[in-house]
């Protein structure tokens, strides 16, 4: 069969959500949430994900003193940061860090941001405006924390240039206390591009595993085949 005759389904359709000034991550802006659900429902997928995380982390940083360096007010170290970042990277193909600066325009602290909370901010023309929009509940999956547009926080993308940082502080009122910092958004697929999950090509297999498990459970519990009814 000729390759030209084969038809494959688009894995991820990204569109612009002008109402929220963000690029949608998937057609319904819920691609990372669906990936989480599929991994959680597949024992094989979950096992492979945990193996990948252990492999990436290894023994932490080779330089023990570097790995134990404290990077934020919570007392977390670089080893903590590495461990948290690999929770996202093998699952989504990316991770995000929040970077805060001090009055000397040097990095004061670093914290992880769950990758599924991040969206690429856009201007009125649908182009990236150089910011990352962050919200913990884009799709109202958490009913205890309803989505509100005013709760969306926007951060400039990471740029350690002191001149750029100074300009951003001035734009925030000239007070470092009002400056929200920057976000380092890393995507395996490129700069300011939503990545495909490394497991995207087998999500159907993982979803099928869940369906088969559900049927087997029902048959074992009620001792009949639904098709036989």
C-alpha cells in the first residue's frame, strides 16, 4: 500500500482562544488533562512512566553540593527541582519553572509549575505576546476551584538579561515587590510550542487497556457477558 493513501488522525489540534488570550492546548484546551487521565487508567502506561522517571532522575546531580543547593523559601534543593520536573517531562514532553529575582537582578528562587497549568499567551492578532498564562483549573475539572478569567496569571518568558528584567520591573510599577518574575517554559517540540506527549502514539492502546479491564471486571463480578444478553 502506498503511504500517500494512508490516512492518520491529527493527534493534537491547537487553536487560538481569543476570549482568554491564550493558544488552546488541543482543540478543547484539555490535551494535558486527557494525557493524565489516560496514564492513570493504564497500569502498563503508569508503570512505564514511573520507570522513565526513575531512569531520568538516576542518582540526582553528580555534584552532591550542587544537588543540595537550596533554591527557594520552601527549603527545596536542586535535587527536589529535578525530581519534580521529571514528573512532567516524560509525561508531557515539557516542564515549566517559575523564576524570581532580587533587587540585584539575579535569580532569588526557582519553583516548579505543573506543566498542565501553563498556556501560551497570545495578543489580539493571535500571535505569542511573550508571556505564559498560568491557571490551575483551565477546564473546571476541579469543582472546588471554579475557573475565573481574572485568576489567570501571566508571566514573561524566561530571559535573564538584567536590562530586560529592569524593564519588566519598571512596567510593574518600579518596585521589585510587585514584580512577579518569569516562567521558563521548556517544550521538547520547540520554543513556545505545545509538545506532544512522548506516549501520544500509544494513547489508544492505553485507553483500550482500561476498556478491557472494565469488561473483565464486570464479567468477573456479575458472571455474564454483556454481548450474550
